[in-house]
C-alpha cells in the first residue's frame, strides 16, 4: 500500500513540475509541415492533463476500451490478416534469420500478441523499468495496430515512434493515431493540459509516428536521435527506449534487433523485449547488457557507458532503487546529493 501511495504522488508531481515554467504547458513543437504519406503517418499531441496514477491509468483504459470507444482494440482488429500478409511477414523474418529460421511451437513471426492495457501502462509510468519522461522517445519495433503506442501516449508526455510490416495493421495503426489526435481535441475527456495563465489548451508538444516497413531496414527517421546542441556540446535530454513483443521471433532476428538498438546514435539507449537471447542477468550480448531487476514479462537491456537523465522516481518505499533508476544507470544514486555515481 505504501509503495502505491508514493508512486501516485510522484506521477502527479512529475506531470505538473515539467510543465510549470510555461503556465502548465511543455515547449511547443516546432512546425515542420510533416504530413502523412504512403507508408508513413503521424499525429501531433499536446501534453496530458496532470493526474494521479490511478486516474491516469483509468482515463487511458476508458478512452481506449471503455463503453462507446472509437478505438479498435476491443474488437481485436489486426490479429487476423490475410494469408498473403502472413507469408510476407514470415518470409522476411526467415530471410533475416538465415539458417537459424526455426519457429517456436505454435508460434510464427506474423503472430500479433499484446497484454492488458493496465499491464502495458505499468511499464511506462514513473518508477517502472521503462518509465517515459517528456524528453524521452519510445520506439516500438513491430507496432501492430498501435496499441502500445496509444497506451504510452495516454500515460506519458513522451514522443513515440513505431514500425509495422503488415499493410493491414499499419492502416489500422494510422487510424489509431488519427483517433488519438481527435481524443485530445475532445474536451469531454479532458485529456489536454490547460495553460493556467491563459486558460487555453496547451499547444502540441510531441509527435507520434508510424512507418510501414521492415524493422531491420528502418528509415532514418525511426532511429533519429533528437539532441540539443549548446555551442560545441551535444546532449540528449531523455532516453531512447526500444520496445518489442518478440515471443515468436527466431534467435537470429532477436540478435539483430539488439544490435539495431545498441547502434543507435543516442546518449541513452534501453531495450524492453519480451524474449531475449541473453539467458542470464548481466550478460552482454550484441552491445546490450541484460539488467538484473525483479522478474517481469519484459526484459530490460541497457548499453554500458551511456549518460542518462535522472530517473523520475529514484527510490521505492523501502529506500531501494526503482527499476527506472536501475534502467537509467542510477541504481545507487543518492537523492540527497543528486550526484550521479560513476558507471
């Protein structure tokens, strides 16, 4: 119970403090006239209205799966695709896997799997191993119809990107991005933060993007590192977190996903994956270290030597490091001194 109370308070504080300097809003996203094209779609979202944890998650569930929802998740769209698309996805996976093209029992690469909305939200809230701050970016490899992307958009202020090979799932995912934009404009749900000075809705501050294509031949935009330059110095204000439901992918393909994440030109990289070729904690494989954290369905990997932001919530109720602190390399961070230890 104590842990829950502390987590609730921290989320409320984070969503308000990060917006306090501009009347409750985040910095407005610069207009670059990016538009939907064949094989690419995008949505521009404002920051979320601050809420306590249980309210934040309940609001997300109500929007995505509540009575009268306009989102397609209750209907389980995207689970079934044509035989042609199934063969295309499995063929691409087999080509990448080479000789190691084995399939898991009753499970092939075109399988579309996911988890309950509350479970997914629990990956991204402050203190969780994949917590997302407003300066962070989530990259989903194999985004399906955008379910995980939608959850992240409604429980964090991060930017979000995804890539999906299936044309059918991609099309539905693009509709989901459009519905997200509409939901933030709908005053009934009160999703958008309000400028406390002007009383107006906050402007857009983040972009959600989806590409259609092979995740191992990803466009440059999917992997870009949004950095800040101050004179000669370059800094990355947040973390680049890769996410993949990979239960049905062959080992060789998993290794290539890990290699893709570890090669990203960003100052702080993390990978959350449902299956890993790193069989034990602290093992380094393809440039990523499997982190020793409490058991979870999604395994966390980080890159040695990264310089990451402070965790939103560094300590749990017992005074130990949160999963987020460990995932960002601040596992022994002392909040009393606010000094990051040598990694």
